C-alpha cells in the first residue's frame, strides 16, 4: 500500500499518523517482548546451561551495552543516510533472528553472543521510530504520539504478555521453543512496516526558531535541552532498572509478600506505564513539557517510600505503586520529544540516540551493579534509598529545561 518517500512539506493525514504510531508502538512492544524473554525464561535456562549468577548478570549487562551503542550509532546513521524506514525494518528482522539464535544456544558463550547481537539490533529501533514521528506527526500531538510509541506496546507486551505466554509455552514445549515463539512477531511486524509505512519526508534545513546546527555530535550534545535530557536519562533509567532488579526481592525477602502478591504488585507497574503513555504525555502537549517533567520525578518518590514504610492492605500498596510509577510517562519526553523539538531536524535521530545511548550505558549497565554493592554492604533497603535520591535530583535538574511544546510556545507568542 505504502512505500514511497513522502514529499517534503506534505502534511500526513490523521489516519496515517494514527497508523504510524500504532505500528511503531506494536514494534517496540515486540522489542521488549524479546528483550525480557530471557529474564522470564532464566529459571529454565540457568540449570540446563549451568550458568552462574555472575553469568546471568553479565547477560543482562551485555545487552544493555550493545543496545546503548546501537541507539547512538544507528540513530546517527539514519540521520546521515536519510533512510529511516529501511533501517527500522532491517533492525526488526535482525533482532527476531537473534531470538532464534538464543533458542539454539548450547553454551554461555553462544548465549552471550546472541544477546550482544540482539542489543545491537534493538538499540536503534526507538531513535528511528521517534524521528519518524517527529517528521510525520503533527507537532501539537507529538508528545502523546511519542509517549504511546515508546510506552504503550512495551508495557502491555513486555510486562504482561511476555511472562504469561513465554513461561506457559516453556512449560509445555521447552524454553528453546519459547524463544522461537518470541522471534516470530518481529518478522510479522517487519512485513507490516514494509507494506504500510512510507519513508518520512526529507528533513527541512531547520525548525522555525531553531538555528541550524553543524553535524558535530558534540554540538548536538551541548544543546542545553539535549544535555539536560541526557542527565535525566541517566538518573531515571537508573531508577527504572534498580526497581526492576531489586524491588521483587525486597518485597518477598524483606516485606514478606508471597511471590504471587509480589507479581501482582510488579504487574501494576506495567498498567501504570501504559496509562501514563496517554495521560502524562498528553498533558505535556497542553500545559508544556517543563512543568510535567519537573513534577513527575517528585511523584515517583511515592514508590520507594511506600515499599519501605507502608504496612496496610496490598491493594493500597498496588495503588501507591501505580501512582509512583506513572513517572514513566515522561520517559518519551526526555528521550525523544524534547530533544527532537530542540535541534535541527537533520540531527533528530542523533540527539535521540545520545539520550537513549548514554542513559542505557550509565543507567542500564552500571546502576544495578552499584545498587547491588550497596545492598551487600548494608541491606536491601539501600537500592530503594538510591531510587529516592535519584528522583529528587531529577526533579531539580528538570527545572533547567527550556519549554518546547508547540502549543505553549504559540500561546506565549500570541
């Protein structure tokens, strides 16, 4: 149906904009389905391959590392080549093939190689996707569009469908078959992208009010909003991965919740992120990026404080988790929306790759290891106190942002 390059200056129909966001959200959901598959299947994989806990941790860190490098490298490449659709489809096919490779791995070395390649394939997906939205979605709907693309599919598929489907499939047919199952949706998604999505229009030379930038990556990084978004990315990705890594064992080992109740509490986070992808991102389109990005880190304080000190009914704890985790609604803002609204369109994917790549390296690779060391030196409450500190610092850092929401800037201009 589609496939041609969009003419410069063409305003895409509302229907096409919805289709684009829906397919990109589905595609990134499949990315997280594949990325999280090994975590959920590790109880099956570890005993068969004889993996140590150190090797389990290395598998997670290695994917984060190559993901980060690819987020920047492929984002930069898509800016240079101006061919976002083709790179997106190639990356989607590649990470699906890596899922099949994971299924046939018979040693730690082969499994590590498959995960390294998967991170390299998946890391460029989101920078390219956000750059396509910046090109083809109306500016007044950019916040909610990028929020849905990044958070909705990944929350529903990565947080809910993956554990339910993959564990059940592994119990019935073996963990290797579960990885083969995880690889199939990506192939189907690549076909849909090839058939239904156009190559975005070539970027204009500059956005109104934004001075053209040189092609230097350093120049892009030193843009005030981009630099602040990189710092926010490091802080809040650290918050995210520390919670994923340590909250489950804190709830069971320290607070005494059963694994079943713990699972429901952690599952609440996925629902919260899905709702926030509409509510928080949509609110930023109306009242501005800056006030929302200042407020939400302080809201996130609720989650670690509730885990540490709340002792009432579990359903109230789940509600507190839901409210605290709604901070996830600003992730697409500092990783995509604000950077894309702050730089020359020729360098959109470069700016997005920087924010995602640096955050994934410093937050995704190093933060859980440092939090684990703190827990070993003291107790399991240490990671939660680190989460508390990260949110406070993030709220203060966000105060230095310059507003970029088109609707708010238009009102100020009027």
